[in-house]
């Protein structure tokens, strides 16, 4: 699995102009699913998202609290394009899990995240829809996480 994680002051998702989800301070996470991902990858990513120290404390010490310590929210957005390869100037997505498999896999990921944290703090977009994602970066802080079972060279392969 691959996640692009942004620390945000707020974020929202709209589909066809209708607000689907929104969060206050916390994380906006774009989630890509590789064709060979398993439950082990879900568990790894859930653990990382909830334990990474991306927030400061009340005394101003940076990088000292995680999203759970801070009580913040997480907005997850499924993003199959994170597993692209370049074929010249054309994008190829053969490394992304097909939608028929990735939708239930993504739902399992969300369920695991809600079980490990507070369910009402986990929001998501609409799987497979064209979404308008708005956010206010905090920092900005943006990191990429790749589950250890996946090669990091998958994104940006050049041929």
C-alpha cells in the first residue's frame, strides 16, 4: 500500500458539488492499493498512520504527538493513480489493484482504521468517483508511506 499523508488544518471531499466528508485538524491521506497487497499491508499502514509523530504539543515541541494523542481526524481518499508507471509520456496503472478487488480491500482498510482509533474520527471520500478534494496544508507537512512488502520503485518507473 502507498499513502501520501498531509497534515492539514482542514480538508473536505465533494462529489458533483455535494459535500461527502470533511475534517478539521488532522490528516488527509491519499491511499493507493497495489495489486499484491494483503491484510498485512493494511495492518502496517493503519499502525503507521496512527503512531507517526507529525504534530506538536501544547508547549510548542514539534514532532512529539501522533494523530491519536492529538485527538485529530483523518480523511482518507482512495487514489489508484499512486501506483502509476510511465510508458514514455503515457501513464499506466497495471500495478494498481483492479477496482473489483480494491473497493472491498479499501473498505477493510477503513474498517481496520476505525477499529484501531475512534470511528467518528475517520472520514472518507466516495470510492471510484471523480472527487473535488480541498485542504489547507498545515506546515506544510507531506510524507509518503510505502508498506514494506511493496517495492518503492513502482511509482515513477520509466520505460
